[in-house]
């Protein structure tokens, strides 16, 4: 497989590029070598026009994938690495471009994703006058840590079918935020004592339209408050999910947590079928008015 050339991020984003002229564009932060090809292939199949890989690692991809991928030099392993990378792309693309970001070993699912592309979904979402979409990060993990010590099992992953909840979000003034909630569940809830408080939420505004002055923050929210809302005022809107091994990997690798895990499975673990319908059936995605 060919090794991707690594391009200077600032140089690439400083001038108009055909790859950036039209969305939706996916930004994938590569923190390690786990499931990189699978992550890229999954998002190409969802219908993203181009994929930007943010990483300093040496990455090889099959030729059929590499043609629609650009690797930009970026230290994706430092804390809050998404902030500088996402904000740089926001500033470089035309206003109104739909963008998406995630990390390797994370997989976007949207309602009816087996038959409709992410572009079709975002066209409908735009017609509903929405500029961002809430996504829930659903933790995946291996059922047998003895066989999969990094907690990543792509063939038979598990996830939690219950245990998700939302709490009201308050602004800096102490008042409730309009149409904003903090969502919790999955491994972040079950192992919350092993995670810092600012890493326990599972909500992420991962799909959004670029706008002048828009910036993402370290806690996966935006400086424009309407982007952080889960729906418009008059009815429910679409939401999506990101099936993610990221927390499982961190818990399994971190010396402070790996010896305290035991088994990640519990009575409410369920096999993940890589299906958008499964996530909708469990209330982990909302089709809104899109049928």
C-alpha cells in the first residue's frame, strides 16, 4: 500500500484548493495506527467528498482510498489537538461548507445511512435552517480483553444498550442554556472515577457548517451558542452517532486504569451490528422529520 505524502498544514490551507471547494469534508485526527484504513473507508462509504487526515505518523492506505485523502502534518497526540486542526480548516474553506471531525477508530452513523449518504442528510438539515448537528459518541469495546488488550475488536464489538442520560446545561451566568444538554453514558459513565470531569460527556457537535469567526473549543462545543443546541425551537431535528473505540483504548492503555478494568462487559452489554437502525431503535440517533 502506498505511504501517504505528508503536507504542511499551514501551506495547504493558506490557498484555495479543489479538495476544499465543496463539502462535506471529513477531518480525521490520527492518534495511533489502530483501524486507520477502516476509519477512512467507513467515512468514504458514508459519502464524504474528501478526507483530511491530521497526523505526523507514517500512514499507508490502499490506492482506492488514497486518491481522496490528504494528510496534513499535525500533532494529533497532544491534548485538545482537535482545536487547532478544526479551526484551521474552518478558516480555510468557503463559508457554509459542511465539515465533520473525528479520531481514528471512530465511525459515523446517521439515520438511514445504509441507503442515504451524509450529503443527502445534510442537504435536508440545511433546508431546516440548521448549521450544526449533535452527535452522540457511543463507546465500543472488546468483549474479551485477553484476546484484544487494546480493547479494539472490529469483528465483534460490544456497546452499552442502556445507561444513557442527559442533564441540564448552565451557562457562565448560571442560567439554563436554551436547547442544550450534557449527555452521559457508556464507558465514560461506568468508569467515571477514572476520567477527569471534563472528559465524561458523550455529546459532540461533530457535523457543522463553516462560518466567519466560528471556533471549536476544547470541550467539543462552539463559540456560537446556536451551534451547541440539539434542535431548533419548533420541532426535533436529526442527530447522529459516532461509534468510538477511543475511550476503550485509553482505559486499556493508561497505567492508571488498565489494572482496574476487569471486564469491560456488563449485564447491559450488547453486540454492535454496525447498523444505523440499531442505534435508532435504542434512541441513540434521532431521524427528526427525515423519513
